[in-house]
C-alpha cells in the first residue's frame, strides 16, 4: 500500500486518495464543453472556466439526504462536483449496535458508505475535515476555516452549498459547518489570508444554504416522523422556510431514483430510514424530486425572480 507523509505529519494512503479523484486527465477535454463552463474576459483574454460545485457538509448522509438531487443533476450535466464532509459520523447509529463500537470503527464504516453514495451521485472528489461527529461546534474556528479555505482555493468552485443557519433542524454540527463555510468563502477570496499551502486566493461567485419549503418539510416529517433534536436540554425542531424566501428551486425529479439509491448506501443508518423503504413513489419524488436553496450571496445575479439553476449568471 502506497503511503506518504503529508506536510502536517499525517500519513496519506495514496491508493485510497487516488480513488477519490476520477477523470482528472479528462479535465482539459471537458473544457471544450462550453455549455458547462463559465467564461469572462480578463486583461483582454477570453478565460473559460469549468463549472464546479462544492458541498461543504457535516456528516456522511448529509450529501444524499440534503443535496443528493443537486449533486446527481449537476454531475450528470458535466459540472464537476466536490464534497467536503467535516466528520465521519462517528456517533451515528450502526444498525442495532449503537454504543458497542468505538468511534474509529464507526467512522470507517460510515466513510465507506459515504464514498459509495458519492460514487452513485457522480461526485468527483470527497474530502474529510477529520473532525469528530458532535464536536464540530467546539472545533478551533481558525483551524476549521483554514481547512475549508484550502479546499476552496485548490478546487476553485464557483458555487458552494452548505446548511442553513438553523442547521435544518437545529443540529449543532450543521449550524457550525454553515458558519465555518460562510467564513471560509470570505477568507478564500482574501489574498492577505494565508494558509499552510500556497494556493492562490479564490472568490466564490455564489453561496447557497439548503432550505426546506413547507412541502418538503411535511414530506420529511411524514418520512422521519418527528424531526427534533435536544441540545442542552432544549428541544429543537425543524422549521420550514417561508416559500417566498426560497431564492432557488432546482427540478431534480429525474434524479429521485439515483438519490434514493445513494441514501441506501448508508446501510448502517437504515434503522433510522426504515420508514423510507415503505414510502410511495410519489412520496419519494416529494423528498428527492426537487431541491430548494437560499442564495446567501451572488456576485453574478440577483433580484426577486426565483432561480432554477445554481449556475444562473455564470453561463
Ligand atoms: Zn448531518
């Protein structure tokens, strides 16, 4: 097994690393697909950029349940899709064995499930920030932001998606990754902000948060029963966004079966998803057939008209 030392002293398994990168050698061929590229004039030169989408999320399964439709749709259209996941879901349930496995073992199982789901969704690269599930809101902020900045600068996505400010249903890890990612988009664009690597500053064009409409919220409540989370003895519940606040609606109905396939890769979580297996096709379409987002900022478009494409203004 090929092992090398990372500058920070950690060992890298290059064989595993390589499996996370697919088709890099095809990148220059794909640049010809102008439809999926953004172009602009810089110092008199016509610059063509490959369209890239990056999701920065907290746990394995967030990518499928939260952004599966968008990831599947854009990957199938030729957009490069990237996933950064903060933890390996170490405190998640493993079938009926909750509490019987150590954190590292649970993390390994859930990492493998995430990589399988990402493969189905067509994700080009998966990276972990190496935090422990449940600890993210107590992570060193400057270190966590720097890690995300490094990925943003290296990949150079035009569009970044993360959780909304309420973490969908109040999960502290979801709230933390939303705040950290937002800070990272600011720092990534600032050439005076330095990280350990020497990637150039990169300005993200559009930042999005996942947002549930009332319809999506009701579909989730029906599927997962009562979505709530207790933090410091205070009960937190999922709350739908007002429909008028949704800036972006993506039709992903064609990808609903793909998303359901990706969700099922998280076999260790199926005791939580059990209800999903008995839902009608119509209910599955309600869950995975559309993705709604709140546009936190855009440097390329604006206004009240609802978007139907995360890359609106970029192509
Ligand atoms: Zn999560």
